């Protein structure tokens, strides 16, 4: 390899250059410029660049003067290598700032609806009953929060939403809705969510932390049962038969879920997730596992004869279901994640809620479970047994059913000490 032949500038001190072997700049060969300089007894040399890149003897000389000044003052780069490194660092810092600005603008624009969709992707993998969260959002919260910017939602706004929901929903239902919002913010703070293929991490506060939930009921104070209207007409079972016949005609799955709630006391999600391995048709028991709050029933639930007939029919309809197959699957064989519109339509068509404004007196799917509990209480079932059948943690949740059996208690007390004469 030929040795580079450097030539010193005759006009500018410390500047030198060499010609490129083939490349030209205009009619002359391209030249590469370098500078030499010394400060404090130490010599320096920097290769600057080519004439085709804009360098000349004069610009090289000016750069040499700049480096010497920097060496004397101790500020700024004093070689081309240092200068390029500083430029690179500056460019990278600018790029980082631009990225942070873009990320901030992206964060500013993200709506609660977008974050909720990301939360649902997480929930479908990490939560067993994710359908409950989706149902509460789509039905009760979406119209209030979907288009609001995630960062702008405040505790005050959530209190306003809570007040609106309390006008038409049970306190416990409202509490569940607010908890869904809290979980969305919690997962965002953990960095568990992803949006558009990028991690989404919320560094702000959770606005739900300031929402008052203490005074909201821990359960639905439902008064209405399927038997309420029957008592007025004096025809026990009339309204139950009307409703169940209509459900069976419109949707056998909705009918089956309703029967399971009415005659086994299962919550909707528990009935929807019931599998054949949980049912013993020979011994006549249902083993309800992982109910609300992940609690298993402490006792087996006896299968009522009416429910047994429907379970046997469903088993025939499914052919030979495997033990882990769902008892009441949807058309695709998957879990039914929300109460079908068939149920409220049937209730409306039968006029069960006509003229009723008190939500506690309106018949809904939860009324079936409430009917199950009320019937057992009226039959004199001990509250401890009722607690275990319903899957509650303590007696607090079932104490209200003691009111249902007040007349039975009155009669029992009246019989004390009474003898035939």
C-alpha cells in the first residue's frame, strides 16, 4: 500500500493535505485536510475531512484556531474526534428528547377506552372471570369514560359518574364498576399493559383512590323474587312458569343458566363456568369451585329435581361431553361471558317490571339467586347453611334473609308453651 504523501499549506500555518488517488473535486483531485497544533508542550493532530465535504485550507486553519482556543480555556472539543463525539451525543440527546416529546404527546392523547381495551387483553390471560369486567364497562361505564383522555380523569369526575350510576343501579353494582376503573389504573401503573405494540406505563395517580366506596353496599339489597307477584295472585309458581317457558322457547342456554341460578343459587358467572366434572347426577350434588372471590363452596349443593331434569336433557343435547366441558356453553362452545339480552326482553314482554321504579323491586337475573335464598330462608334453613350454599364468607351477607323468615320465627315463638286442651 502506497504511503500517504502529505503536503503542507504555504498560506495557513499548521494545515496540511493529501490528494485522493482517483476522486476529483471539479477538475482537481479531491484533497483531505488535517491540522497540527501544540499547547502546553503537548502536540495534537486531527484529520478533518475532504474538500468534497466542504473543507478547505482556510476552514481547516479556522478550525485549528478554535481547537487551540478550547485548549487554552479548557472548554469545548479540541480535536475532530472529540467534536464528532460531542455532535453525536447532542444528536442522540435531541433524538431522545424528540422521542420523549412524542411519547408524552401520545400519552396526552390516549383515551380511557384505549387503555381499557389494553386492560382487557391483559385480563383475558390473567383473570378467570374477565367477562364481568367487560360487561360492567360496556353496559355501565363506556358512555361516561370511553372518549375521555386517560390523564384527565379526576376523582371529582368519578364521583359524578358514581352519583349517576347510583340513580339506577344497586350500590354493590356501582362499587363493582368503580373497582373495574381502579384495576385499569393499577395495571397501567404496573406497566402490565401494551398499546399499539408498545408498553404503556402510567406514572400518574390513581383517581379512584379518592372515591368514597365505604358507604356503598357490599351486596345487592334485592327485595324482588320470582315469587313476589305470585303471592299477590295467590298462584304459586305462576310467574316462574311464565318466565321459564318463554326463556326455554327463546334460548335453551339462557333458560339453563336461569334454572341453575334459581334452583342451585349460583351467580351468573358461576353457572356460566360450571363444568360436568362439578356435577354428580347420580348422587345429586353440584360442587361449585372457585366462585366469587375465588371461594369454593364449603358444602355440596343438592340438585333440585327440576334442575336435574334440565341437566340430564342438556347432557343428551351435547352428546357425550367430556368432564371439563362447559355445562351451558355458547354457540361456539365457549363460556357465556354476559347475561343474554333474551332475559331482560322476556321480563319486559311479560310486563314483570311495568310501573316499577324501585330498582330493588325490579326482576333481573340476580333475582333468581335471591329467590333461591329467600325460599330456603322461608323454609327455616339455618343461616349458617344458607351462607355455605350461597358461597358467602360470613353471616353478614345472609343476615338480610332472616327478615324473610320473620313470620316463621313469629309462629315458632308463639308455639312455645302451647299445649292441646
